C-alpha cells in the first residue's frame, strides 16, 4: 500500500558489491544431528488485520495461516503465524514477497527483513533434543507437529522455530545473534548426539 | 518456571517467553494533559499491591508479542486466568471463592 | 584381590573388572561397579573423614545419597578437584584418586581433634555467644579464623575444564525413584503409550531390591525383576529411563529439576560427553517413589567408624559383595536390622549379638536369627561404643538400667526405623501429616498434580507397594490423557516387611547424661545440644535448627531431622506434630554450579553481537568497547598511537576532510500504516503530521513521568511510513515501550512496528568531503544541497544495492548516514572507504563520535540524562510541540517539581586551565571552602579533550545552570579543586554553518 514499500531490498541488475551473509556455509555434524546455516532468503514481516488476510494471501500465493503456532507453505514460500496479526513470510526461491504485497490495497504493513534474519537448519534424529538444550517449548510431534512454527527462546536469544519435517527444524534468529544461536545449537547437538 | 496461558496463542507456554508489565486496568486518560496533580498521581504512581488476587499485564514478549491481562494470586503465585488486552475485568474468577 | 572383605559369591558383579584407586595416597583395588565407599570397605577401610566441628574420626554411615560422614575430595587432575563428594555415591573408575578432608596433618592424627577434648567450649550456639566481644576483633580476628577453619573440603582454584549440558523435556508421567514402586508405576504408565520419564539417583535401578534377599516378583528375584523391567522400559519409544539422575527440586506446575551425572563414573570421559546434564522436566503428572531413609540409633559415641546403618551394611553385602566387618554387633529398634544380621551370618560373618531395644518383639526374622545361632537380646540398649579410629566394642545395659556388659565388635549395624522421603513432596508445597501410630510424617495434602507411592508414602510391604504404585502409575497416565490400559500388574510372590522403630535419643543418651550421642553427624550436633537449645529458649523447631545447625549440613538432615525433632519435642513436653517439621528446600542433594550454569559459559554466557562491518574494523586493528551486548569499534589506532592520539587524529580528520563511522547498532524501527504520523505524535514530543515525506526530524521520547527516555532522528519515507532510529542501548526497550502504548492505550490506530535494526547496516560519512565520497557511488538520488538538504532522506541505490540515504549529522559537519541491507554492509563500507582514501578520510570509533557530538553540545541519552532529566532541563524545549494536545509525558512534564525553579540544567563547562580534563561524574560546588559535607549543586556528565577546540570540554547538570552563564564553579577532587566556568553547550561552530557545507 505504501509507496516506499515498492522499493525492493533485493538488488536489481548487478550490484557492484558482493553480499556477505553472516556465518555463510557454517555447519557442524554430530552423530544423528546436523546444524547448518542455510542460504540467504527473501523475507518480510507482514502485519495485517483479519479483513486483509484474503487479499494478501492471494497476492502472496500462499494462504496466511490464522491458527496459532502454524505455518503454510506453497512451493518455496512459507508463511509463519507469529502473532494474531503477524506473519513471517520466507521465500527461498529468490522471489520478493515485498513486491507482491506492494500492490495490495487492503490495510497492511509489509517490511523487508531479508537481511535481518539468519536461518539455521537442525536436522536428524537428535534435532528436537538439540533445540531443547535451550528452548523450553515442548517439541514433541504431538505438541509441535510438522509445519508448526513459533517465536520462542533459545538460551538468551530469541528465535523462530519452524518444524519442516519430523526430524528437521528451521531456526531463524536476528543476524547479530546468529553466532550465539549457532554455537548454542552446536553445543546442544554434541549433547543430543551422545 | 511457571506456565502461562497466552490468550492469543491459546495454549500454555513457558514463563521464559513472557514479561510482566505491571498492574492492569489502569487506563490512561484521554484528556491526560488536563488531569489534576492528584489524578495523575493516582494514575501514574499508586498501585494496589494486594495480598491475594491481582490483575496484571503481561507480554508474550518472545512469542506472539501481544500484551494481555492476567489474574494472579500473589499468595499462591498461581495464575487464575488470562484474557486479551482490552477485554473487561472478569466479573467471575474460576476457582476463586467470593 | 579386590579387597580382603570381599566375599566370594556374594554381590551382584561376578566377573567385573578390577579398578585400581587411591585414597590418601594409598593404592587399593576395587571392582568396576563399586562405589568408592564399597571399595574402601572391601579393603577394610572405615576411617574416611573427620567431622566438621570436633574433628572426630568418621566412617561410612550409609550406602546412598543421605551420607553425612564420608565426604572426600575426588581429583582427576589439577583443575578437576571436587570437594565434598559422597564416597557412597561416587562410582569407582580405574585410577580414581580420593583424598580425605578436614584433617591435618593426617586422617589418623588430626591436630584439630583438640576441639573434641575442648568440646564443652563448643556447645550449641557457640559462635553466637563467643565471638561477640570485643567488637573490633570480629573483622580482624574471628571472621578470618573462623572462615579458615570452617567448611569441609577446599574449593578448586582453576576454571572448570568440563562442560555441562542442559535439556528441557516434557512428559505425561514423570516417575521419581526407581525402586519397586517407581518401576511399577512407570510400567503401568508406559503401557498406556503415554510419554514417561523414570529417574533414579543410583547407577542401577531397584532401590531396596538392591539389598533385599526376600523379594520375589513375577517369579524372579526382586533385583532381577527390576533389571528386566528396566530393560523393557528402556526399549519403549515412549519411555526415557534416566539412571544416576537425582531430582533436586520440585517447582511450580510440575516443573522438576534433575541432574544426571553423565561421566563422573568414567575413567576417561569423551570430548563430547558432558560431566553432568541438567534436566528441566515439565510433567503433566508426577509419581513420587522416593523411598525411605533409615535412621541411626542415638547413643554415646555412635559416630565411631564401623558403626553404620543396617540397611547400608546389607547393601554392601548383597549388592557389592563386601562384609563391613568380621565380628559385627547389631543395635536396633525394629526388624529390618535382623535381615542384615541374618544375611551377614549366612555369608560367614560372625554376629556377636543383636541388641533390640524392644521388650518382646516376635516375628519370622527373629526366629530365623535365633535359628542361625545369633544371640538376641531384648529390652537392652547399647549405651556406648568403644574405640576411636574404629569401633572396637559395644557396651550393653538393660534399657532401664542395670549391669553393663561390653561386647567386642568391629562394626555395629543400627536401625532406628525408616523415615519416608517426603522431601520432593514437601518441595511441591504439599503438606505432610504425622501418623501417630507409625510415628512418621507422610504426605498429607497435595498442592500439585502428583502422587506418592511406596515407602515415601508410608506404605509398608512390597506387595502393597507394587499394588499402590501400579495403580497410581495407571491413574497418572489416565489423568494425563491416556485412553488405553493394557498392562499386567507385576505379581509379588514374596517380600520382606518391616516398620516402626523409634525416634530420639536411646537410653544412655537421655536428658540426665552428657555423652556425645550424635543426631547430626556432619554438623556434629548431639542430643545434648538440642536439649540445650530448648533450655536456652528456642521454642520453634526452626530456631532449634538454626541454633544447633541440626540438619543444616550438605546432607540437609536426611538421617537427623526426625531424631532432632523428637528430642526437641520431648524437651519441650509437646507432641511431635505440634512442634512441626522444618521446611524441606531444594536442592535435595548438592548441585554443582556447572550443572546450574550448563551451556551459559564462555561464548554462550551472553550473546555477543557484532555488526556486518565488524570484520573490517577488526582487520584494521580497531579497539572495541562493549555497548550492551554489542561490540563497537572504539577507536582505530595506527602504529605507535595510544588511544588519546588516535581519537585526536580521528576527530580532526572528520572536521578537516571526512570520517567513516559504523552506526549499524543504532536501533531502527519501521513505523507503517495510515495512522503512522498520529502514532508518532503520541509517542514523541515533536510534531510529525506536517513533516514532509523525504524529511527528517530529531525526536524526543518521554516516559509518562515527563523524563527523557530516548531520542533519535526519524525520517519520513512516505505519508504512512517512518524510519525511526533509537539509541543503541535503548532499542529493545523503546520497541517494547512503543508496542505497549500501541497495543494497550492506542489500539485504535492502524499502524504497525517492525524492528529493522538488523536489516540495515548504517555507515555514517561525516565531514566537509562527505558528499564527494558518497556521490560517485550513488544512483538515483540528487545529492545537491537544494535537492538533499540537511535533515532529509531519500531511497535509491548505492554500489548497485538499495539504500536509504539520510542527510543528517551527529558531528556538526555536513553528514550522511548510508543505510544498506546488512549483508552488503561490509562491501559498501569498503567501497566508501576506497573513495574516502582519495580525500584523506579516516575511520572513527565511538570515542571520537562522543567527542565530536560533545563539541556540538549534542546529548547522549543515558550519559547526559539519567532518567530524571526533562526536555527543558536538557535545553531541548524547542523539540516539544507546544500546540499538541497529547503525547506520552505531556502531563508528567507539567508536574510541580518538574517545572520548579532551580532544577538541574544541562550546561557546558570550561576548565580555567584548558589542559585539565574533568572526570565524568565529578561533583560540582559553589564554594570550595565550605565545610564538609559540601553542598553539591551538580555533576559532570560528559568530559573530553577536544583537539578541534584545543582545550578540554565538558557538559554538566547544574542546579539553575542556565542562569549561571559565566559563573565560576568548583570541582573538588582528591588532588585539589578545579575551577570551571559555566558556558553554553556548543563549543565548536556555534552558528552551525558547517552542517550545510
């Protein structure tokens, strides 16, 4: 809706400078758990009242979930319910959801945060135990099924957890916390593996 | 660590995700600039600090990030109930006599 | 080979490996699976420590976590020294090195034992009475001496090299205690398919089945049944079985803290293996199956090494295959000690006599003892033990007096009965109830969703225990939501059963005696001490406890509390329940700091945040400072430069040519929505509605009380979109403050807030040449002064990537803040740096930033303000919208005290001697000759050497400061008084012409 929203954070033709994501390529593997930093993705923080959800869903090509602690995916695009009027939209195919929202007239706020977050994949049989080293939520499949998503705590940092498969999680955190979160998860994986 | 039911997330979540935000149902006057010193004192400084049932604001800081209201017993430290911000003070409390 | 007292064929481990270990430098052999205590006893070693106060020789009392005496230091290497380890808990590994504690020069000859002879001086309350006078002696003499003498063991003096882990876990049913009751409960719950966690503090499950010989369950020996059932449970997906795991704390809403000892029993713990793992478990239902702890008999010199609990002696025999002596005596007030005597006798140990305090007990164990030829005496008491470093005899007397008889023994097994372990129940805020018939406290009223089963619930007999526990496990699962129950209850075919016993002092240690009959071994509290406490006026059991320190040692009175209570009750002439029990508090057994801290050490102590440009600054040799969790480049010293020289050079460069500064840590919030301006009007003192898109304004945020909370430059990107900046340290709380008002006071506004602090890297380019540096890299933005005047913002591209380009200044020079998506931050910085090099620009750090802004009189919230400064105090009245009907703080600002005359106001200070730099925080007075305490009228908030001004500069909060322009004030310092002149706050380019180039 806002004019400024149309200005993409993703570079157009060819920037003369390179992108240097934090922790790029870092990973650790313990028996049964792998912790690895995921490639860059496009992201927006989307805020909107109930009445705008349909229009935004249509523009984004993914139905914004209305149920707490859930997410919805279509292709490489995932919308995570973070709050009653808040979604984190992640696009792993390089398509900018900010641009998709720019044309929506319905009341909303879309803010580009592609660079704000870092994603870390925690996969393997010990994945839940690894995150539970510092996250107090119940990550059993009953309480946190595949597709479940939540903002929560890991040690002293805030994270967003998305369960992408039975034994796989995507953990997002702010860039400057990524070293802490990655190190924490690595420590957790050491312990979960034994 | 307590479990606190977030009225927006519709489930109990660990206390670490929450932050207390002081007493609830203390409305800021829409004409605050015109308030007397006494009224402003009551609004800004005076809190009830009861032994027993207290109405508090909490924020699900590291969850849905919403502020909400909670009824808690300061003697047992137990949460009696929680409800959304803007909802009226509950007239009946579950499990509380009187 | 693994000890002379090891009995062939006895014990649980037949083919186990030998483990060598040393105790006080002497080498011994034990068996893997031993505890240090069982291995020492196998070698005939009973003397293992000295007591806390009297330095009396002490042996091994128990075979479990309740041990008060056998505390040793375990040393793995120079850094891995753990004091106060219970020998009864520490498992043996090959090479284990243990040392006794609290003795000098040696365990068998301890100089401190003089305290025992002088014990009349050290009675209860000794410290409180003795070290009162003279007062001055407390600090210089008593406290250091007491501190040196006090405490058992020595703290390690090196950082702990081990690592500790933590795990949050959730389950439907948590079963605490892995004896027959716990296993049965866990089995019942597990069979429903619900999530079950079963924890036991021992290495092996079984509880009292570890030492009982008479239990048969499902046709098997009790211990074998326990092992088989544990194996079955461990194989189930819905069950987690934790051995060596002690539940130490029971908190609100069934939140239980447990410590798992992961590698203390291993010879070489692997690199990835934690030493301990902290479990924080949330359970829908908890089953407490914590068993019971045997009590000792309270008689004279009952602390001699070789005197131990009967159940412990039985554990050493039946579990570890160790005889605790060759000629043992038994002193009991219940049946359970008979079983120990019978088992030892059958194993070939001579049982000199069983002394039973009861008058005419009957039962199968008594018959069996007699049938084995053991001498059994009823109605008699052991009134004293002989021997010093090891018990050598017991002196027996009819309990109502009469002739004494001394029987030579090398060990005494004693049992005064069993105390239900209600610790965790009590921690759960449950209320215990006293059963007058059995003389024990058992769980009464429950406060949480838990249930007690078996011995900790006062249930006697294996059959009743298994029935109760199995039913409770099934019910707990059902209450937690289980739909099905398909298990079969274990069938108890045979069991042992014993109950009752006695509380308090035995005959011979009564009120008419002065003997040392120990109640609390670890803290050296005798029956006499407790009586004395009552006689000296202690009425509450809590006072008796504190006066005598009964139950206050590391074992928390597991064996002593009930005896102490009974003696106090008897002395007070009150029934036990009226005197009441002391409070049980967490932790149940000592917990290491390592486990509590777990992952939160080293790099995980606290997040360390750094910016995208950090690697560049690091490579340049920048010195960093901590600003909250952030690491910020403080200054960039060149070779040979100290901080002063570097900061001077950086400051001069900015004003002469240009400087680059990493401002990425500044808080940034995007405020979006049709009501964005309305919201800004309410949250900031300034007017915003009329600010045009593309323009910026310096905003001040107040708290409701009218004091400055934060500040920052705000750019309006569009009618419905603001880019707000906050202070670095204030970012999270400002966001919370704004959300609070938006959600709860102004929810009608259609506006949303998003933190973009970490979306954008911010590169400040400041100085006369700043535009020349930036312009070549920018596309789509007209950089002319007309198109991009001071305090404006444009969106465009720099180096081909998106930018929000602010023209603003925190230096007083022509300046820009280049915002780029953070992953491009370093590369864009490097591009700007390369351009800057063409003009002689410098990188500057936070120190130069502080100096430059102070030269211009720009405040820093939190440095020049302290939460009691109004906009007027700070000289910022101009930023308060006078026509606004409302904003947060509008009413607070008008409070009488906040508009009163004489408030502290922010002013500039110039020292008379321009070379003198004031100390920040220094106090200011009007008259330096006045009497002390002087009247302080203000303090220095900021102070620097300004190379650009060629003199020192300072900002200060001074009472009525703006009316004192030109006045001389004084700053008294330890080396003399510094004279200062009150000035305006701007020290450089007062007219501000440089802002516009």
